[in-house]
C-alpha cells in the first residue's frame, strides 16, 4: 500500500491537510464499483472513500500528486504520495479502470484488457504474493517466477520499491540467467496473439528495468542476443496510439558501411552496440530516461568508442591500407568521399582516448602522410569533402599545432597554407568561411608557437599571402577617395579572381588582419608602411553593408591601439582617418554600431594622450565634427586639443631665458678651451706677470693697504637682492674690524714662506698646478659675474651691491698660493661649488650664506677672520 497525504481545498483557496494514511484500490463496501480508499496509518480509520467513474477528470502533477474534483463533496481533493513510483502505480490503475468503464458503457467487446473485476482480483493477490518473496526484515529474497501471471507482481516490485529494493532487484535480475530469455519469450507470444494489454505491461516492465540504471543489466540488454527483442518490446508504448516500427527501421534502412573492411569481430560488435545505444537513447526513450540513466548510456558509448579507436590504431595493416587507398589515382569519387568521411570520424572519435594516446595517434597519422591527403582533399570541388578536410585540420591544430606548422615549412610550391588562404576567399558556405579563419588563426598564433619553425611560417604568410588577402578587399570595394595612390603593391599583376566575393568573406579577412596586428606587430607594420595596405582595407568604408564599415573602424581601432609611433605618423601623413570620419558624418545622428565605434575610437585617442592624432583630427576635421558637439566624447576631445595648445604656449615662453643661459654657458666653455689651447709663450708671460703681481701685493700688505684695496674694488651688482620679500627678516652680519698687526705679520710671514718654497723647488710641474688652479678660480668668478648680470636684466630695479662675490674672488686668490697641492685642489673645487650655488640662488641667497659657503676647511693654513 502506498503512503499518502489527503488534502481538501477550502473556500479560501487553501489546501487543508486531512491526515496521512495508505491508499488502495478496492471495491467500495455495499457497491460493485471500484474506488480509492485511504485508511489512517495510526488508527485505521477511513480518511477517504472515492468512487472511480468514467466522467471524473484526474490530473497528475509533479510526479507525486493526483488531484480531481469530487462531485459528492463538491470540492477539490488531492493525494500527495511519498514516492513517485507509488503515484505512477495508482495513476495507471485509475486510467485502466476508466478505460474499461468507457468500453463497458459503449457496449463494445473487450479486446485484450481483462474486466475490472479480474484486475481487482489480481491486485488483491499481489499483496499476498509480494509478502511471500520477502524475508522477516522486509528484504527481497528472490523475484517471482517469470510467467504471464506474475508480470504485474514483478512490475510492482520494480516500480514501487525504494532505492534498496531497486538495487536488490537489479542484482537478482543479473544473477538469473533465464530472466531475459523467459521475458522475451512471453513478449513474442503476446505479440503473436496481439494481446495489447500484456504488451503494454511488458513495455512498462522493460522500461522499468532500464531505469534501474545497472551497468550489468545494460550489458545483457544491448547484447546481440537480446537487443532486437528489447527494442521490439519498447514499440508498444501505451501512451502512443500507433505501434512504432523500430525493428523494421534498424533491419531495412540502417546500413553498416565499411570504407575499409574491418576483420576484428570485436570491433564490429562494439560499433553495432554503440549505434543501438544511441538509437534507444535519442529515438525510443528520449523523454523517459532520467539524468542518471542518460549519463550511464553516454559512458557506455564513450567506452565503446575508445575501445574501437584503440583497436584500430594498433592495427598497422589497417592504417596503411586506408592511406594507400586514399592515395590511389584510380579511386572513384564516391569511394573517396567515404574514405574521407571515415578518416574524419576516426579522428573525431579519437577524443575518447586519453590525452597521451591522442597525441601519439595524431603523430602517427602525421608520419603516415595525412597532411598530403588533406591537401588533395581541399582541392576537391565537393563541398562535403572539403568540409570534412577542414574539420580534420582543426582536430590536428587543437591537439598539436606544431605538427601542421612543420609540414607547411617543409613544403615547396603550392603549399597547404596557400590552399587554406584560397579556401578562405572561396564561397563554400558561411560555416566553411569560419573554419578557414579559425585554422589560420591557430596556425599563426604567436602564443602557441615554439621550436625552430616559430618565425618561418609567419614569414611565409606575410611574403606570399598577405598582399593577396588585402587585394581581395581592394578589388571588391568601390573606387577610393583616399589621396595616396597605390604605387608599390607587391601583388601587381596577380590574378585575384575575386570579382564576386560575399560580404561575409570580406568580414573574415578583416578579422584575420586585426588578429595579425595584435600578434605580429612588427611584421605587419613593415608590410603596412611599404605596401599602402591600410588604405586598401579602409576602402570597406565605401561598402553599403554597415557591418563591413564597422569592421573597417574596428581595424583602425586595432592599429591605433598598438601606440606605434611609425604607424601613427603614417596615419597622419596620408590622412587615413578621413574615410572613417566621412562614414561617421554620413551616418548622421543614427544610433548604431558605426556611431558607437567611431566615438569609442576618438575616446581611445583622447585617453591614451596621442597628441599627434588629437591635433590631426581637430585641425583636419573640426568643421565636419562641429554638428556632433552635443556628444560628450567630441567635447572632451576638443578640450584635450585646447589643453595641448595652452601647454605648448607655456613651454615656449619659459624656454627663452633657458636658451640665453645655454648660449652664455657655451661661450664660457669656449673661453676655457681656448685658454688651455694657448702656446707656451703666453704661459710664460702669465707666469712672469703673476710673479710681479705677487711682489706688489706683498708691499701693499706691509703698508696696511689691503683693507683699502678690498673696499676700493667694484662691487658685483644684482647677485643677491636684499630688498626681496623673502629676505625681509634677514640681518646682515656686522662689519668686521680691522685686523690687528699680529694678523698682518702672520699673513706676511706665511706668504714669505710660501714664496721661498716655490722658488726653491723650481719644478715645472708645481708651476703648472698653480697656474691651472688660478685659471679655474678666475673662470669661476667670471661665470658668477656673467650670471649675475643676466639675472639683473630680469629685475625691475637693481639690487644693492654685495661684497660676497668679491670676497669669493679674494679668497680664491689666496687659495691659489696654498703650500700643499691637495689644499689648492680643494679650494678650486669649492670655488666651482660657490659659482653653482650662486647660479641656483639667482637673487634669493643671503650674504650670510654666500660668505659661509666660501669658508675653507680646518686643514687650510689660514682663514679670513
């Protein structure tokens, strides 16, 4: 008995739970009519009694609910079953009782079905028999004997049992060797007697056995011994009015073609079994099989395919005979078609093998010369053969592209690559165009290339075939309005034979060119710059098909996205954006892919700060773009152009003083170079003048006139602007008092000592060192004076004079007479640093900072106090 819940529909539209119990079909007490009876599972009280009539309309919902309208209760009733199998069993009984009642009302003679009373009696016996085949704990011990009277009990056991019972039933059926022979013998007897009722029951029984989803049962069902009778039992579907003729179709219309005779019996048997499994899955029971059973059948098909391919590939004689027949010049067109189809199916089914075995198989086929056969296939006029050939090529490329690349590199003359390119522009149908495009993409994919042939195949394509594809586009488009004419095309005089090319072919060529721009930027840049290929491709903007115009815009977008300076200059030089802008203007305000593509192109140029293109677009097409200023992209584009102009003016104004500084700096460097290139006579003259000057200065120091000499020298003007706002809080240091006599005496003694050392040494090297140090000091002071005068020109008023530079000069003068050579070198470097600091300060450096930077280090023999 089936466990159910009883529901009654209330006036408010809600279902009211009446209780849980067990349902059965039995005679209603006090009546001869059959009906549904539900007894409460706790106290065996009657929850529902319903008389089944031929007028009632029953509905089955969600595999577990049966509902109807009860005329006596004047409301809707429903039974919710715990298991779907129990629901199906009660539903089948209700349908059969209604069918018998309809026959009875019409007064017709029953053919096949037993009377309702007999059916009820059989259902009563089912319970008692079912209990006899179970153990104490309820486990199924054995199946009832397979005969016509026990078929309802076997069906009930298969359909109504839980998962545990179904697994036990599958085990018992597998162990019973006579189960299927006896069941199919009953089927043949019922078919001879045309007993449709029993044939319908056998159909449900066979379908239930298949839904057990047992691999061991599948092995028996799909064996050559039982498969035809199993398919025959599945022809009598009670839900189909007309009996199906599956066996007739399999015997008379299905023909097993052998392109090459297969001598292995096991291979042939597996091929037949695979076809029958697929036929049952896809034709006989497509709506009945659940997901688990469908997956199991697919696994069987996959396993059989792998076994067949493995057995065939290991048969060396079979493979050699296959290729020898395909190379035969005397083969007929029909035989060639069958061989190509067999090779295609053989390569396709090889995907059932493990990955390592797949790779080994394809390498073996490549060694046998499969690509030579494909080259011959692609030259055929039969579209079906060409389609099979391209499918084989794609299978090889998906497995190992280097196999085909190696073959193409080794070829000479009319190569397979040329046939693929030619096939791309040949009208084989839309699907074929996409196949050729995909093949060329995989072949030239730089990311998957490796080995010695990495660049060779790309070079072959660009030297022999790229210009051909570009000329195909140019020959299929209206006359161009681009200014530059083709002068150096490599394809001059080539017979392209492309007078009538479908637009889909042109679109695929453009897609391939975009792919080449991304993957081979250097190679295609050289070709574009030399052979005006961009201009030819942009002629597609003159086509009436809008998707081709959009393809041209997408091609230009790909070119510009490379951010290559040479390509950008090429676009500007030859005005290559003109056809794009013309198509955009001609499109007007229509919101479509063309408008969006051009706006996105301009937005990319703006965001990537491609200054040359921004200026080129605005200065060349500003009038045409004026009526599209309501687009935000156009407004932002013009704003970017204005920003470029403003930044250019700012840089131009700031570069004038820098130019002057560079010119004066170059003049000072020239002065230094000329000085060091003077002859030795001048050097001797300078040495003598220097000696006399030292003598005069010694006399001045002795007379105490050094301070007057310092104050009488002209002050440098404009080096430090003390009136500047930044120096308002600066307090200059107090004036130093006159040096005492002791300091003068010390200074005099030091000079006398230095002089005696110099004259006593008499070496030319020391004289050269002192001369160079003094020259550097003078050059530093001259630089400071020049830069000071330059800064004073940019001031509104002259700043007060500062003695800092003069002090620097004096200290540099003293430093040149140092006793030790390393101290002299340090002092010269300090002088250079002073000049650099003065240049950077330009009027903002205080006198205190200037004086402090001129102080010598502690290792010097004296300092100015």
